[in-house]
C-alpha cells in the first residue's frame, strides 16, 4: 500500500500547476524513498 501511494504521488507531480509545490512534494517523496523505514508523513502536504 505504501509503495502504491508513493508511485501514485510521483505520477501526480506533473499535474500540479504550482511548480514549487510539485518540487517540494518530490523532495519530500525522495526523503521517504531513501528512508522507507520511517512512517509516511506526506498527508499534511496534500
């Protein structure tokens, strides 16, 4: 489920009209991808 969520968010990045928000989201996602042992805390950004 976690991997599917990350993949879905990666696919949604190009659709964000705000480039800065998309860049921030991608950076946050990369942090979680490199630290999969940490709990996902992306929801507050959505």
